[in-house]
DNA sequence: GCGACAG
DNA sequence: ATCTTGTCGC
């Protein structure tokens, strides 16, 4: 087992976090019908990373799902997840843009944005590197929170860091465990919540992230899938 | 000091 | 994330 000095990584995170731009509610990126949205997820087999990227329009149209096999070069450390996964995600985003010509207006990442101890989740890393508006949506919280969440779809309670609202505990389906939403770059928390809720039509997880998750799983198992192309 | 800790 | 059985429900 290799011990890693996370104190140096914390310094790097704090520096990079200064490049992150989060807008107040009502400002920054707001989705429009023609906008193309990229949503990504990864399945690991050891250090082999099977990455999938869903392409859809905000209007709902599915344009395709793309994948690539990459190798993770950084181990998973809680709070430092971005150093492992962001480079992998960025590689596929750039490859898909280059090979298909799709220009994403928004990226949706499986993980946190600024709802992170040093305001630098994986969605922030991807955002500042691509300079594309980015939202993070995680299945587990990284910041502690208190309060009672309403049982109905759309209920949410804020996630605070040093008295600042940095994210939301958002219920996407009635009576179902919530997800944890935050802005990653160039958008607002309000838009992040609205986008995730709007795209979570049937299940706890939003449709594009579910498709990416499913595609990455099939890809990792060598199973074929319609609309899926390796880039 | 001890526990908790995205994927 | 992954390792894992049966089971419930659409």
C-alpha cells in the first residue's frame, strides 16, 4: 500500500478552485431546447476505465452514446476523486467533440461540483479544463447536512459549507433516496437543481446518467448496445 | 483522539 | 467502483 500526502493535493485543490466560476441564481448558463448535453459515467475493471458519454438535446432527443477504454493512473482517495476520474472524462469529451462535431452546451458529471470540502469536486475539474458549463450529481453526500427532506419529488434541502449554500439534497422521485446536486462551473445551483430534476423523469437517477451508466456497464462486459460507438 | 470519507 | 443470492415488481 502506497501512502499519499494529501496535504499537497489539498493545496492544489484550493488553487484550482479559484478558477471555478459559479453564478448566482438567475445568472450563468440556462438550458435551451437546441442545446447539446453530454453526460458521463465510468465503470472500472481494476484500473481499466470503461467510460461512456451520452449525447442528447435539452429538448429530449437522444443523439448517440459513445465510449472509450482508458487506464486510471491515480488511485481513488475520498475527496480527491477528481485526480483519478477527471482526466479520463476530459479525454472522452474531447474525443467525441473532435470525431462527431457535437458541441456540448452543458456537461453532467457523476460526482460532486462545489459541494466538496474545498469546493473542488470532479465536476469543477472537468469544467475549468473544458470551459463548458458543468453540473455534478452524486449518489452519496460528501458534506454533512441536517434537516428533514420532504417526501415529494422536487423537495430539497441545502448543503452548506462555511455558511454558504454550495449544493442540494434533491429528491427526484417520491419517497426515493435523494441525490446530491451542485454546480461545477459556469452555472448556478438553481439551474443545476432544475436540470437534474427535469431529466429525472422516471427513476432516481436522471435519464442521461442512467444511459451512460448502462452503456459503460455493457461496454465493460463486452455486450453490444444500440446507438453505442467506440471512439 | 476518533470516525467519516463522491467513484 | 467491485464482490455477491434471492427476491420483488413492472
